[in-house]
C-alpha cells in the first residue's frame, strides 16, 4: 500500500495575526450507516432500531483526540450521505473525564452563524462559529486529552453519514431522549458506539508556523488491527515522532477512506483532489506529497 500525505498549511483566519486555523482532527465520511466496516462495535440496534430511519430525537457524545490544541476551535458536521435535511441543535464541546462524563465546567455551547441550531441539506456540511476554549489557556498542556463533541438530532435524521472504524468509544442517548448535550454527567448516554456519526472535522487556532499532515490511505491507515482506544494507528505513531521535534506545532490527521464502489458517491471518490477539498473549504491551502508505505 502506498500512502499519500497531504501537508496542510492553513491561512490566517483569526483575530490574532500570529495565529491561524490548523486542521486538528478528521474522520473521513462514509455511509450511509450501517454500510462500512467497524471494529469492536457494540450492538447498535438499541440506539438505532431502524438503520434507514437513523437517529430519532437523540443526542450523540462523540469522543475525539485532537492532534493539536488551541485557544479556539471549530467543528464541521456533515450530511454527505443523507437523503433529507438534518437539524442539529444543543451542540457542545467539552473535556472528557471518563466514559460520557465531562470535566465539570468545561462544556461550551457551539453556534452556527450566531444561532444554536443548524440544518444541513443532503450532500452538504457546515462549519461552526469559532468556539473559545477557556480550559485551553496553555494548549500544550492538553496534549493527548480527549474532546467530547455533543449534539442533538432534532426529529428523525434518515440515513446517517458516519465513519465506521473509529476505534474510539463514543456515546449515544436513547431514541426520543431529546437534547442532552448540556449535561456533563454520563447518565443520559446509555449506549456506546465504536463509530463517529455526522462529525467529520475539527480545527484549532495555532501559531503561524504550525502545520498539519493528512495521512491518506486505506484500512491500514484507518487503523485495522490496531488497539481499541489505544491511539496506535501508524498515523498516531507518526504524530508522536513529529511532536518530539515540533511540539504542539504539527498535527497528523487521518484521511483514510475505505469506501467501496457501492458506498462512494461521485464526489466522494477517495482521491487527493477530493480529500483536499474539505480543507480548502475552510480557507486552507494544500500541498500533496508522497511517502513510502508504512510496514509494521
């Protein structure tokens, strides 16, 4: 397998001239659920009794590990494989304590163009407004910490866009439970999932010389045969080696796509061109380069 790396050097996009937006985490969109190849997946029929109907008036608490931290963040929600508009509200980001519980006082509301809800049409995605992170006064101290992204699906979503092989445990409320994202305890999230739903990118503000690398490949890059919640995919190992040199000025994000012909839409074909597009959409410039295949 040959893996491509996309080196993302993002343009200045904050009020501070010394900082710019850098992509910090990605989960390549696949779908619709349950089409895909998850690993260590708990039974999902209790959270999603009818896969084609998707989520119904319930809240997701997705756990991700940003590869670079900043004082501001923004998230992107995707309805790439949906067949109907999906409305998201009750969106929050906070620091995970354990399971679905959050560090007290860390949960921050998220807005979209100044409002608390957003409707995403089929085939599209939307970026949030910038989110000030008061717990990130010293971003370097958050290296390795996990961010919990919570959001409520209003009504019924229909077919869900997801990333099947997250290899990270996230949490979902019961169908019909309503908006629970503001809560910092775990009681409202009885169901676990080993996949990410709807969320496909996070950016952080970082120093002007910070940059990101996107690991681009197939199931090996995605983490096949690596450890659940272990962060030991080869892109994670690459990240740790680079951080030993650059510190919190480099992010390695995972752009792996294992979509089959039956999954992929014409605009979702996993090529360098289409993987660069999400970064350009947020104001970034992207350079492509090649690297040797990773071998264990």
